[in-house]
């Protein structure tokens, strides 16, 4: 099982709709979770982070975390064409052998917002 | 606060050559990670350096190596380049002081091997 999984998409939503992006992870000990947005030809940009179960809202973005289900999601309300990008889920995992932590990225979900 | 700076932005190299990429992290960040991104494989973790020590390593051959200097700047080296090494190489910095706090990426170095 891969450490971080996402639906590859592409996910298409009409302008103004809610886009829902999902991510599952395998390490139950993970403590921090991140969403990155990557426009074509650009580097990933951190847009949300969440550490506790529940919802975290920032403008049109809401991150949801359910540690029991090992599931994290990103909702984008009132989607705009400028939201069209690849969204990467990232999870911080702690390595048992070394106690060091590292950030693992999912494969990303391509989102297209249709005007 | 200045962001993560990677140099050079673009490189074209010939098979068999070697290449060195540079990354200057955000001031105060002691962790630098390197990733390879290709269309088919997504973001693949290469290694992470913290306080001049490599503390995490991905599943890449020994041709890929790195180091970190006392000012937290990091370099990545790829020897005996292969066509398959063509990719966007991204460096990301974070504080490294525990699992909280996200990583911030540089603009990347686009490497083309011909």
C-alpha cells in the first residue's frame, strides 16, 4: 500500500461549484497534514495545513481530517477557473527506526474548473 | 522574508556528465529536502538534510547525492547522467524542528539530459 494516495483525476467542476479532493494515508502515527497547489510548470505552493481532527477553514478552502479513518480532504467552495491546478496531499510521518520525521506527497489530483 | 532559492533554473546536460544543483533555504530553516518530479511519477523524495546531516533518504541510486553546509544551503549532485534523469528537481525547506510546519518549495531546476 502506498503511503499517501489520492484520486488522480482529472476532476472537473463547473465554476461556482464545490470541489472535493480526497486523500488517504497509511501511517496511523502521522501528526500533520498539508495541501499544496501546483500550477502547470510551477512549483508546489502550501495552501492549507491541519493537525487536529475536524475541519479547518481558510477563505474558500476547508481542510477536513479524520485520523480514525486515516482520511484528509480539501473542499474548495465557489470554485474559480484560477483554481485549476494539481492539488497535492502531503503527510508528515515519523520513522520508527530513526524517530526522524519526513514529508511524503501523494500523486496529486488534477482539478479543472470549467467557466 | 526571502523564499527558497534554487539555481540554476534550467540545465541541459549530456548523458554521462554530472551536474550540481544548489538550494538556499528560507532563513532560519535548517531542513532541506530534495524531490524529483516527472509527469509519470509525481513528486519522488530524494533525501533530506538537517544541520548538515542526511537524516532521510529515498529510493534513488547512489548516483544521486547531496550535502548541506553550515549555513543550511544545500547542493545535490547527480553523476553519470542518464536520459531518465530529465526532470524538475525541487528543493523544499522547513524548520525541521518536529513534525509541524509545512515545507516551502523553491522554483525548481529543470534538468534536461540529451
